[in-house]
């Protein structure tokens, strides 16, 4: 009884130590990610430099993955989507190798933003569902808020307003629980847009005001530009053209400050239409020329980006095919080895029965019997070890615990099996002698 109690205490201590160590490691990683994520929003180029420094100065697999993730975020912020996807793919491989669930969730979520931006809503939702399923195990309310806000955004873009409202409200609930105000601008903007599409303009205006206040306080230029555009759309539709002009002009000024050509183009098109409605022909002409220039500029960049996109995606596809082929070959190799081991075990068992007909010293027969049973039990351990590695994701402490439990069962079982097998063979030998 005392030994069982000691064993149980050891198991509990190891499990607690493993859990505490994992949580501390996750907390440090999340802190690094949150800091660099904010830097991506404020200054993508500087965030890229930080990621390169982290990659060159750190050999930890998770930190290497984080560096690739931030490089991908920076490329996404700069509009270089194919390169961003390439970095996300490489980061995912490292996070899977180190069993970093938080990192894998973040990659799925961030990759979904590219798919959504390119109107590939099916792949965007698929990535977000994978992130959500992983987070069901991980249990982060902050990640729940982010994932559900993006799912709501997909439904909003596809005009599925009931689903958009449900997921956006759900994300707002999680955001309030985490008390992270950086999540509010995007969620509040989407709530305002939903109210607009539902023709509930008073509620939409309230949400716009809240969203703008939070964005200005956080100095979140990207979301502030989005909100100013949606607010301008709202006032334009309601016939309050001066208010619309004010919001569009603020949005254009911010977009030019951070040099986002796509947003400058979008707002310039809206200002062109608005000035025409106001009868301001000179201003309308100015923005029409601006739109033509930006279209030419963006079209050339898009052609280059599309060419790069195909090259990167083909490279990723080839890498995936190569990895899949290597996994198949490894699986076939392991299956062949297990088959050979099984045949050897069967031959040894058959040989054991044959040896009883031959007069050999009992000592050597017992040695042979012990070796055969050892091979059988070690094969069981080998099979269980492979399974335990998959279940525990190669966690050394958890694998040690599982193997200790297996050894405590197989040790006595091996001892009793040797005794039982000896009795059976001795009895069969005596029966053959008597006949």
C-alpha cells in the first residue's frame, strides 16, 4: 500500500510540474507575440526588423516560429499576401513540431485574414473553424474574441446578417471578459455596419461614435480608417453630405500618412462621387485623376503580386507533396519492419515447440524462452511508445509517466509468463516422452 501511495505522489508531482512549466512557457510566448503584434500595427517595417533579430538570436523552435509569424504579419500589413502565406506555412510547421497550440491557432487566424481580403470566404472560414476547434482545447477567451469577430466579418461581407450579428455579439462578450480594449474598434465597427444594413441608423451611429473614440485612444490607424469610411458611407446614404465629406477627408488623410494605396484609392473614389453630388466639379475632377493614377499604379503592383502568388503557392504545393510522400515512405518502412518483427516472433515461438523434441539442457531452453518473451514484450513497449509519443506530443515528462506505468505492468507479467510457459513446455515434453 505504501508503494502505491508513493507512486501516486510521484505521478502527481510530475504532472503538476509539467502543467506549471507549460503554462509559464505559454505566458512568456504570448507576451512576446502581443508586443510584436502591436508593433506590426504601428510600424510594419520595424516589426519585420524585430522578427529578423528574434530569428537570428534565438534557437528555440517556438521563437523561430514566432519570428516567421511576425514576418508574415508584417508582409500582410504591407499588402504582400503571397509572402505572408509562405511565412505562415513555415511558422505552422515549427509550431506543430514544438506542439505550440497558441501559435497554431494564431497562424490559422492570421491566414484567414488573407483569404477574407481576397474574397476567398470558404478557405477563410475553414481556417477560422480550425482555429476555433484548437482553441476549444486551449481555452483562451482572448483568442475566442478574435476568432469569432473574424467569423462574424465573413458573414457580414456575404450579407448573412443573422449569423454576422450572432458571432459579432459573441466576440464582443469575450472581449469584455478579457478587458482588452484593442479588440473593440473592429468589433464595434462591424456592429455598426450590421445595424446599417438592417436600416437601424440610430444604433449604427452610436456604435460608430464608440468605435472612433476607442480607435483614436488606441492610435489604431488601420481600424480608424475603416471606421471613418463606413461612417462616411452612413452619412452619404442618409443625405448628410457635409458630414460624409468630413469623415472621408479624415480617412484619406490618415491613409496617406501610413501610405496604404488601396485605402487611398477607395476613399478617393468615394470623394469623387461625393463632390459630384455636391456640384463641386473641380474637386470631383481632381479625385477622378487621382483615382486613374492609383488604378494604374495598383494594377501594375497587382500583376506582379499575382505572379509572385502563383510561384509561392506552387512552391508550397510542391513542399506539401514532398512531405506527404516522405510520410508515406516512412509509414511503409515502419510497417515492413513491424511485419518482419512479427514473423521473427512467430518463428521463435514455433522453434520453442520444436526444441522440446530435441534433448537440450534445461538451462539453455530457459534462456531461449526468456529471450523470446522479452522480444514479445519489448515489441509491445515499442508499439505503445509510438502511440504515447503521438498522444503526449513528445512531452518528455508525460512519456516517462506512461512508460513507467507500462513497465510496472509488463515486468511482473513477463515474470509470470516465463513460469507459465516453462510449465506448459515441461508438461508437453513429459507427454511426448510417455508416448
